[in-house]
């Protein structure tokens, strides 16, 4: 399976969306910082706790009016428990609470992941379902698939003190109030493993959605992710 060769196709897809009728598109640009705490437990169990925020810097229409200014959007707190069920696979479930503009949303998460160790890189497949509930909106039901490639930039594996490249490509299907939407994400990240307990990743989180029924929205988030192992 030559997976490295598939990523140029992902780039082509993104470029096609970016070069569509620009007058029909909106965009938003911001920053997306996050910190992850990971803990290995007995009997192949593990816990992940994550705090992530969004801060908007610009929004508007492409080739049109643009609003600029620092605007806090939301903060997510999540806790995921995972269980290793095979040599390279895990099942997981958890809960996320979101604080957005004075509103609280509750999300329940179920996922299955499998990791392949190939020559010179790792490939991970993640399948996720989640359900989001809030008092002011109809429930949102989502089905997600994410393909991740982790490529060491020094040698055959990522070791402390080394850089690596991580590329995420995700397809997110959602249904809310009987309406369907598809969001596509492409996230290239440059990572650095400081030591066995700490690493950091940074890059661009690009998302495109609403292109099936209304104005396409492009989202560009500059991300920085911190990982701490206990």
C-alpha cells in the first residue's frame, strides 16, 4: 500500500476548493493552541486529557469585506479513555465539554484506531462517532475518518531531540436537524520530540465545509500542540 503517494491527491483536492468561485466563499483565520496530558494505566488502558481554545483574528468574504480583531471563540475540555485490543489497535470513549459564547455544549465520543508501522513512517486510521447536545441547538451527530502519517526527519523512527512531520487528512460527516454537511480537513504539522515525556507540534489546520448546500467556508487555524506524558 503506497500511502505516501496519496497525499498529493489530498493537496489537489484542497487546491480545487480554494480556487472555486471565490465570490461565493467566506473565510476565517485564527489560532488554535492546545495541551494534551497522556497517562498510561494498567492492563493496556490509557487516559488523554486535552484543553483546546480558538481565537479568531480575521473573518469575512474572500475578495470582499474583512473584519479584523482579536476575538475569543471557545474552549474545549475533553477526557478520553482508551484500551488496547490488539497488536496495533485501540478502542476509546470519552466526553468533551465546550464553552462558547456563554453556551455549554456536551459531546460524547466513541472511536476505533489502528496503527500501521511501515518502512520509514507510521500510518494511523481513526474512525470516530460523536454526539453533541446543547440547550439552544438541535443535536449534532457526526461520523469522522482521519488518516495520519508520521514521518521521521532523522532515521527510521522518532527519537528524543529529533524532528518529524505529521500529516492529518480528515473527512467529517455531520447531521443536524435533518441537514447534512461534509467538512474536509488537511493538517500538516512539524513536530519536535523534546524527550520521552514532552513534545510539541505546530502547523496549519485547514478546513473547508458548507460547499454542498451554501457558501463555502474556509478556515485557517495556526496550531500549536503540547504533549505531556505521565
